[in-house]
C-alpha cells in the first residue's frame, strides 16, 4: 500500500506541473487549450517519471534511462487517453472548466490513475521473476 501512496504523491506533483503549465500556456500565452494540454501532459509525465523512478519504484531497473523514460511515456499514454478524454469533454461542455481548466485536469487525473499505476507497477517497474531469468 505504501507504494500506491507514493505513486499518488507523484500524481499530485504531476497535477501541479500539468495544471501550472496548462494555465501558463492558455492564460499567459494564449495557446489553444486542447493543444496546451498535450504539452502540459508531457511535462507532467516527465515529472511523475522522475518521482516514481527515485521514490515509488526505487531500485527496480529493467531499462536504461532513455528506454525507461520512453516506455514510461508509452505506458502513461493509456491513462492519458482516459485523462484527456475526460478533460476534453468537461472543457467543451462546462463553462467553469473553460474558465478554470485545472478542474478538467484534476478530473482527468483521477480517471487515469488506475491505468497509470497498473502500467507502471506491472510493466515498467515489475520485478524480474525466476521465469524472466530462466535461460530455458
């Protein structure tokens, strides 16, 4: 359970990065809110990868740095699809989310949590079993 809680802490860090960059891009630079969300996701996924690599799944390494990061982004894409769909629907139909897109980011983050944890735990950071190392 402590691993899941650490993953959730990483999720909060990712939310802050995601929402902050989204706000900067949309309100500060006038970027399209749908495109800005793709940029903010990439930054947030990188931040959560760094957190999870050093805290949540410490010591479990199956890939090099770039290989792990790229697999992590690929693994998070399933959760992001759910996350982004939630965000896009809420942003499209609710004025409050258009005014405060962070609300859509928060709702999307909650919906993608389970998919992202499962992908991290059982693919990116799974521990090698005897079957994985058996030369037969």
